[in-house]
């Protein structure tokens, strides 16, 4: 694909007039602050990220503060953002930076990519925005702009297509104002060259955009080939509370869905709640209240949750240390919780 001239100058001229310059992470653009924002912005929109980012930076203002924190505290501040592996990797990377890099980010994209949870595009964004390094990015917004501008005829997720788009991204990356250009390309994709309603007449690249010359620019980027419908999984979630207004929480394994978060005891949809609770915890059940069932969708399957509020007496079983723990209903919402678990507990707290 043949690159065009004056691509970057047009993008930068647009950015100077219309680009976003007052987002929280655009103030005091250190590698640490940019890094946190870039990780949060993966799979998450700016409006959602802003309050999380502000609270996170108050709690962990430096990489040292993040490295010294307990994972539990980090996950609690991440609770609700989803994709929790991002937070766990960020915590690990902070420890590596403190222990191996004297709390400083490496100077090269390759060096930053060695940190847990950081890929090529994120590493380039960190260095270009915070240090002015000439390093191209290829996040979702940039892919969309380039795919439309060149009417790329294949799905960007294919390795061959991705390589072509990296070549274009690197070609257009200017040698000056690298940070502004990176931010400008992200802004262009987020505010004008949007997925469903691109505002082509306002775009600085409109005159040469090949997708604009078609009747439907939204046909680019080419969509991923359809897969079969997502599988469905059904589970019962148990909100088990005792006479002391405490709720029993279960710590998830570090790997897998909701890794490292506090969740609720689960059982298969066809299992008996009474038998499970009485046998597992050797206790008597006072009463069981069915809560509203709902669906939570992951990237690769649907989870249908059938929740129950189970009131019990004293637990006589020896519980596995570190896996189960009682928390006061007034305190449980401060934990790192998966979004659907937080929703369930909010319902129970309001009932209480």
C-alpha cells in the first residue's frame, strides 16, 4: 500500500485545534502516569477510566507505592474495570521496575516490552508520550484510522495484515512532536473516525481517505470472520451470611477468570444448595432467599448466574486457610470484587 505525503502534518494541525489536552494523564506526563492510563484504557472507554485513574493515582502516586502495595489493595482499586489480569500484571511490573530498574522505565520499546502485561503498542505509547521517543503505536483507534484511510481489504487481526499496518504506522510516525502525534492518532480514532458514525467531513484526512470514497466507510476495518455462538455456562452463586451480619467470601486462584479477587462460593446449577452448604460447612440453614438471576458475558462465553442468599448458623467445619474468609457486610464492598459479585452483594446489603 502506497503511503501519502503530509499525513502527519495534517493530523498534528487538527490536533492543535481540536485534540484532547486536558485528560488527567495528560498532566505531568511521566512514564508511570502514562503507563497506568494506557493499561486502564485497554478495552475501556475514556469516560469510564477517568474516575478510576484519579482514585488509583491518589492511592498509588508512584511506581514505588504500587510495588509496595498488597495485590489485594490493587485489585480493590481496579474492581469494576474488568480484565483483572491487567491489574495483576501491572502490580508485577511495578515490582520489576523497582527491583531491577531503579524505579525507572527502560529507554527502548524492546526493554519496556519485557515488563509483564506490556506489548509493543503500549510500550511505544508510554515512551512517545512521556519521553518523545519516535515509536509508532497500533492500538484499536489507530488501526481503524489506517484501515479506513487505505481501505485495507483484510481483517487487521491477521498477522500479514497487521504487519502491513505496522509498516504504515511506522512510516507516518514523524521525527518531531512524537508524543503529540501519538495522542492525535488516538484522538482521531476516538472522536471522529469512530466505529459506527465516522464524522468524515471533519476529518483532516478526508480528501485522501479511500474508505471515504466508498458508500460505506464503516465496512473498514474488515470485520473478523464470524465464529460460532458463544457457549453458555450456568452456575449458582451463594451469598452466605451468618448471625453476626458477616458474609462468606472465597478467594479466587491467581490464574483464570477473576484471578486473585474475592468472589462467592459457587456450585453447579443442578446441585442442592441445602446439601452443599450443610455438608461443606457443617451448619444449619436458617432460610434461603432466591435473588434475581442474571447473565454476565465474558469475551468467550456467557455466564448465567442463579444467586441465592443463604442465612446460616455457626460454621463447624475447618475451612481452608486463605481460601475462605468472613467479612462484615459493611466492609465487603471495599474488597477487590468481580462486577457481578459486587452487584449481588449490593442487593444483599440493601436488604439488610
